[in-house]
C-alpha cells in the first residue's frame, strides 16, 4: 500500500495531543472557542459575555438601549415574549383597570343600575364606551315607567338613548311651585289656626313630620328588600323553556308590562317625589310576573348572552336604586359664620360625615336657608351645629339678625327655625341643636334655649362656661338640653367633638383667643384715631344729607341759608362747612338725639316751610312726647312682668348659684390638668434625663423654670379637694366662700411665681437658642394633646389667666348670692382680695410692656443715650417736618418757612426726644421703612409749646421752645397736630408739678 504525505502526517501526529485537539474541534460549532459539551466552560463563557454586554448597555444612551430591546423582542419566540409580559406585570402591576373593559357587558350594566340619573350622566362623559353603556334603554326605561313617563314611539332597531332623552325632557319640563305658591295652595306648617291652640298646632306639626320620616324609612327598607341579589332571580319563562325578552333590551319591555294609565300620578307635594327624582315606586311582584309571562312567542328567540341581559332588564318594577339621599348613617350639619376668627383652621379639622355650611354674615335668613338646602341635597341631619358670634344672652346670627328670646318669635326667624328643624331628626332619634355659645350660663340665655326647644321640638345644648370666655367655653361642660342648669353626661366638650377633631378644636380655641387679644390691643391703640375719624365721617354725612335731595326742594325751605345754588359739585364743600361750624367733636350727641335730628330734617325736606326753625322745634317736641309715652307704657309692662315672675326669681337665683359653683370646680379641674401637664410632659422627662447623665437642661435651669409651678399645683389641689367636698353636699345654704378665703390667704405663692415669670421666660428662650437638645425636646413636646395644644410658654401663662377667671366666677357667685346668705360675706372678701391681686398682675404686665417699648425705642434710635432710667415710659410718637425761617424779624403772618428735614418726636413722661427721620422705600412695593438718628432731647420741665397761626405759607405748625434753642415742626394733617398737642400739654403740666 502506497503512502502519501497526508497519511505520514497523520501517523506522525497520532499521539495523545493530536487526538485531544481533534476531539475538541469536533465538539465546537461555528466557533473554535465556544465549547458545547463542557457545561462549566460554556456557562463561564456565557456569564463573561453577558457581563460585557451589560457593561456596554450601561454605557449606551436611552435611544440605543430602546433599539437593543426592540431587536431582542422581535427575535424572541412566543414563549419568550410571554415570559417578558409576566415579568413586566410583576414589576409594574396595573393598579387601575376600567371595569367595563374587564367585566362582561351585563355585569357592567348591573353595576351602573345602582347609579342615580345624575351619576349616569356624569359617567357618560368618561369615554365613548361608557357613554354607550350609560345610555342603554335598560337603565333608563325603568326610571321613566315608574314615574308614568312613557315613550310615545317605538325606538328604531339601531337607536339607543331614547329613554334617556325622554327622561331628561320630562325632568326639565316638570311643573314646580315656588315656596310662596306652595304655601298659598297647600298651606304651611306654621300657619295660624283659629280652631286649634298653638300647642295643639305644634303637636300636629310634629306628628306630620314623624309620619313623613316613618314613610321614608319604610320606603327605604322596602326598596332594599325587593331588590334581590344577582343570580338569585329565576326567570318566569325559564321553567317553560323560553325567554321572557326579545333580543333588544329596550324592546323587551312590552306594553303589557307597563303600569296602567289610570295609575294615580305623583303630585308635586308628594313625599316620595320630594326625596329624589331617581327613586321609583315599588310595584307588586306578582302582577309583574304575570305580565312578563304574557309576552309573545317571538320574544323567546334569544342567544345566551342576550338572555342573561334580558333577565336583568325585564324587571323594571323590581329594580330599585338607592339614591345617595338615603344614607345608612345620618350626617351632621354645621353652620359656621365667616365672622368667626380663624375659621379656616376650624374647617381643616371637620370630621367625616359632617356637612359644613360657611355662610356670609352679611346675608339674609332666606339666603342662608337656601344655602343649607343646597348643601344637604335632601338628606336628613342627625344634629345641627351653629357656630356664630354671640354671648350669654344672644347670638349674632347675621348682620341684621340677632337671635334672642325677644326676637325668636318674630315671623321671619320663627319660619327660619321651623324650616331648618324640619331637616333634623326628631328628639326621639337623638336629633337636636348644638349652639356653640354659652347661653346656658345666664337666665336670659336659658330662656332662649327653652323657647327654641319648644319651637323646634328638638333638644338644644349649649356650653355652660362662665370664666373661660373667647370661645374657650366650647371646651367646658355643656347643658343636657332638658334642664337649663343640668350637665351633660358625655363629658366636657363632647357635643363639639362630634363635629370637629379634638386636636384642631383646642388649637382653634387658643388661636381665636390670641386673635381677640390682638384685636383688643389694636382697638386700644387706634381707638382715639378711629373715634375722631368716625366723628368726622358723621359730620360730613350730616352735611351731605340734605344735599342728596333734588335741588328744587330747597327753593321752599332754608331760605336763610340760600341753598338754591347747591349743586353736586359743591356738596363736599357744604359738608365740610357744616362740619367745621357745628364742631361735633365738642358735642356728646346721644343716639336718641341723632335719631330725632335725622327724622326732623327728613320731615323738613318734605314740607314747604318758610320758618324751618319753628317747624323743627315743634317736631322735636312731639317726638319727645311720643317717646316718653312709649317708655312709660314699656316700664309698666316690664313691672307687670317682673311682678308675675317674682315667685320664680329665688329659685332661678339658687340654680344659677349652683351652676357658677360647678363651673368653678370644672374650670379648676381643667386648670390643674394644664399645670399637671407641665410636670408630666416637661419636668419629669428633663429630670429623668438629668439623673441618667444625659442632661438636656441643668438642675438650676429646671428649678428656675418649673419649680414654682409645683408649688402652685400643690396649693390648688388642696383647694380643688375642698371645693369638691362642698359640691357633693350642695344645697341652698351650702357655702364655698370660706374655701376661697383660704385660697386667697396663700396668694403669696402666686406673687412669687409672677415675680419669677419674666426670668423663667428669658431662661427658656436662652436655653432654646443655645442648647439644641432642649430645642428638639420642645419641638416634640409642645402643642400636643397632652399639653392641651399649648406650648411651654403658654402653659406658664395659665396662673395669670386663672386669676382673671377667679374674679369672673366670684362676681357670678356674688351676683346670685343674696346679701342675707351666710356665704355672701366670705365671697365678697375673697372677691375684693382677688380684684386687688388682679390689679397687681395688670401692673406687672404694664411694667413689662413699658420696658419692652423702651427697649424697642432704644434699638430704633441710633446714637440715643440710655433711656432706661427711673420710671420712664413712652407716651406717644409723632412724625413731623422740621421747618426753618430765613428771617426771624418778619412778622408771623408773612413769615415763610422751608422744609429742612423730617423728624420724629418721642414723648416720654419726663423728656421729649427729637430724631432725624429718613425714609427708605422698598422697590416694586408701596411699603417703606423709617430709620431714626438722635438729634436732641429736652426735659419736659424746661419745655414750652405754642401753636403757629395758620397762613398761606404754613399750616399745622407748632413751636417747641427749649432752654437753648427752639424747633418749628409741622404735621401732615391738622388732626395729628391737635392730638399730639393734647397729649403733650398734660405731660408738661405733670412734669412741672413733679419738679416743683
């Protein structure tokens, strides 16, 4: 056998290494480095390449990545694409799915059958598919038929929405009556009857209301029982092997299934129609089945899907929707006036199930009633809450409508409360009215509660707080509605907590008190200016009063004043003339005199009198006689009423004395709770941290701030125990004055606390600024439910507030305690002591305010010497212009002044400081800031002032003459000069008296 070079080569390479290489090459496919049989090598190589590809993927842009994903998905098989779909569903689950796209069509229609017509119209605006479903005849035919609205034609085969259009057209053309027309035709609940007494008429009204409520409840229970669960309904035709409907849902309702045309129609005053337009009347089930069974045989040709739908749409009489006006849980209705301070904060804490009506205080009762009617949408309220400005005797419901015992029986208010109480559940079902004003704290308010309860037939509850004031009485105990002086068994502020969350209510009450305090300070600061502006406006209005009348009327009167020439152009001039000549600033005109003058001038304009003064004098004489006659008759009636109510006065006084004593005990418990919160929330954690070597505050700081509170707490706990023991054995002759006298004998504890109060507040501010752990501790502890939504600084103010509450409560106790009562002497002694102590606290407050103003003024004036000397206090500040005359020899009437600079005048009780004032306007705004630089200071004992005569060259000027030099100053308005000089002159006299 011949050999060849190839065979020789194979023989030479027939060793082990050659066979191994040959075996490896036979195990590869399309690549010399991808092993197929070696699983570990293949897996390692796959992981390395995948890591490399992922590294490239991380470096690519978003567009490149999407391109790679698209290429991979287009190359994948069906199973691989399914795997990607499942993976995406797990990673990004679908949270919102269109129910009409997931559920079968008949289930979607079944869900929509529970919607009201208004909701169905809203659903039709979602999409075209929803519109097609919501306008199906099977949803609207039953609603039309139950009301007797029959379609006058047979819809075409491919027509849908015919029954909906018919329903809309029928609703839009309903005949309705205005309240006045309905009252004329059917009468009103409060219509006077000549045959029945007022009490019998009220009983009849209550019976009618109760019958209406029972009918509504019966209709609701019947509607829920007649609608069967899905799948539990067996078609009558199914037992006979056929269907009961045709292929089209709308055509399945034949004429035999319609109610008879002789069915009694609904009137406008029907209770069922007044509930809701989408509430149908339940028909009997048996006649409906009989009518369904008499359908023609052609209606049995139906497939399975349409048969299922036909079984749902073939029962218009049994399909009964529950509109939203019939909720299972009754709602609460809360009326809030926009005159309530910080009402936005209160609205943020309204609980679920409470309908809030925020009404305009300047509106009318009819407008408020219409607003309430729109808000409740026919629902019945369990209770009615009213939060409006008011006190212990009356409520300012609207601007020109005050709710009191005297005005409640007026026709407009009587009608308002009767209609409003018609939407509230009866008292037997827990209905009532909650008024957030302390009417139960005095006899006139209690009488108002009784009258309102008798008028509405509802339970009326109000707070009984006497000393809390400024909406804090909402957190006190409430009356139970049955007895004026009775207490509610649900705990303090329980009725209010039905409407608003406790946390928000406490915060709002405190915020409202702050706003009232700020408004009080603002009234005191701006009181003189506002009084002068009010007098000026009245004078100008009085001058312009006659000017508004047609000028022709003046040709017959006021001949001495020659008013024929008056036109609208010079009305303001005449008003200013009368203002300057009449000098109303110097007159103390009473309200009766104002009223008499206005009526007299009005009558004068209607008469053609040549002697107007005699006519006005005669008119005032007649007006005075009529007024005195009315007052005398009123006094006689009042004396008769007082005589008739005299036997009950003693009992009422005793009852109110007990109410005041209980209020004292209740407020004392609240006071102790706040003081206890200081120890529990602040002192105990700070002391525990100090003992565990994790000190937040030092021992001296804790002792400085919180130790005085411990002493007050111990004192008042003893007082609370003694007071509680007296109340447990309360009677007509029980005394509490000795307990109060015992408390007043230990007021030294309060004196030490108030003297240390300023130092404690400064210590808290300093530690909060310099110690971050203490700042974080205050952030966690302040304004929580444990601290009654108060901060530490506010809790330390509680003893000061409590002194004022003691005075108010003792005044109430003394008022309702007869002078012959054995407790009157002790109560008077304790009241005098507390009044004196209150004056001491007010003096401390004034001194603190004085020091604060002095410090602010010191910081405001640059280069000013030390102002904190002796008992110096700031009286008034005034901005003025500094003037200078070029020649002092010129007479004052011809002297010309030039404006040198702006100055500020700071009047103290012993000196006058003049500063140079510079005004810096803020860009892009109307605001500006003023800076002051010290110019001069003059002692008041060496200062004199004189006014500069008003000339054509200078106005509103005055001269301040000191021992070395003088300053000519001028104010912008004459009123400012008069006010400043009226304050400066008494200060000069007082300084001269002290100096002498």
